[in-house]
């Protein structure tokens, strides 16, 4: 499945799906697989996936799995967030 995903740099500009990874506490191969599937589905819909706020561990795992060109990560985990999700009472 991953072999069918084109490199991000080769895709034309278009809609972007943003995934906030700063809330992920424990990352593993399943986390990266889920992000790869999100990237694939976004591409099939004519968009691209951008992961924001990924931890150093998530970045390293994406690189280790050879998916750095498929899963585009921007920003650092400690970067200021653009929005704050509602908190429950």
C-alpha cells in the first residue's frame, strides 16, 4: 500500500489535512501505520497530509520506517499551538 503513495514533493499544491500529533503520548509502529493510511486517503481525495507537533520519537520512527517522504512532519512537539481544543469540566 505504501508503495502506491507518491512523494509529497511531487504532488501539486492543494488542500491540506493537518494532524496534530502533539497529544500522542506513546508512539509505535501502529501510530506510523495510521499516519501512512491517513496520508494515502488524503492523497486519494486530492489533498496532502501534514503532521504538526510530532515528538522526537515519532519523527525518528517515521524516518526509521522510511516514510519521511510520505508523512510530512512540520513543527516541533513544544511549538506553540494555533488553537486550543475545548477542555472538559
